[in-house]
C-alpha cells in the first residue's frame, strides 16, 4: 500500500510561518503524487473561506490560496466540525471542495496502514 500523508494545521494568521509550513508540506506531497488529507482546525478553518483565504501572507512563501488549490485538486481538505461550528461556519461558507468532518474521521485517517500524520 502507498503511504498517505495526513497534515493538520492548527493555526492561521496568528502563526503565519507554522500555518504556511503545513500548507506547503501538504501541497508539495500532493504534487509529488502522495495521497494527502489536509485538516484545518482552530484558526486555520478561516483560511478555507473565500473571504479570508488570502489573509495569510508571508514573504518568500507560496500564497496559501495556491497551496490550498493544489491540495483541493489532488487530495482532500477538511475543516474540523467543532472548529467550524464555533466560528458559525457551515459547508456553504467554505471554499468549494472543502468538507466538514470531526475527530472520528481524523482518527480513522491517521490510523490507516501506511499513514503518516503531521501537525503544524
């Protein structure tokens, strides 16, 4: 079985370098043919909304919307259900292709044979 990568980003504009690193790793892996599941939790959920996806800017870094588009095209992007609810965000508030799911799905993905999980 091919290895899979599950990347969880737990921050947004509050920690731009760490957030951008998570998006960069996920997009790089996806572009390399690795099955990728990108999870957005906490403040990172805002980066999955059309209005705020461009809020995170970092000098010398690929823009988050470009990285997110790569993962959406080649992998999956999930917004944490509790995190989205706390921010009063529903599926219609997120970018097309972003799903909402909770801890049971995250745990299932992380525990699959051959899965590697990284948290940023």
